[in-house]
């Protein structure tokens, strides 16, 4: 567990992530993080939850319409 300290950044407040956390998350300056609610609190992740849901739905359509997509690919 890492304790993160809030710091003043211009007119806002931000969190400084240690280098080892950035390396573990494979993040660099300018990358985006997403904060979402989870059953045990808040979750910080690299994946966009909206995009993940869209991809889940797309996979379901592709599975259901596999034969049609196969014909279209010819």
C-alpha cells in the first residue's frame, strides 16, 4: 500500500504518483486514468469503463452474427 499526498497544482489539487506506481501501471505523463465506483470503494484504472462496456457488447454481436460477418469478409 502506498500513501499518496494531495498537493496544490495551480488552482487545483492533485495527487503525485510515485515512479514505481507509474511503472506498474505503464503510465507516462499525459496518459489518462479513470476513477470509478466499486463495491469496496473507488477504483483507479487505465481502462475506460465506457469503452470496455462497448467492446463487451460488440463481442456479443460478433459472436451472435459470426456467420454473417464471415460472409461479409469474403
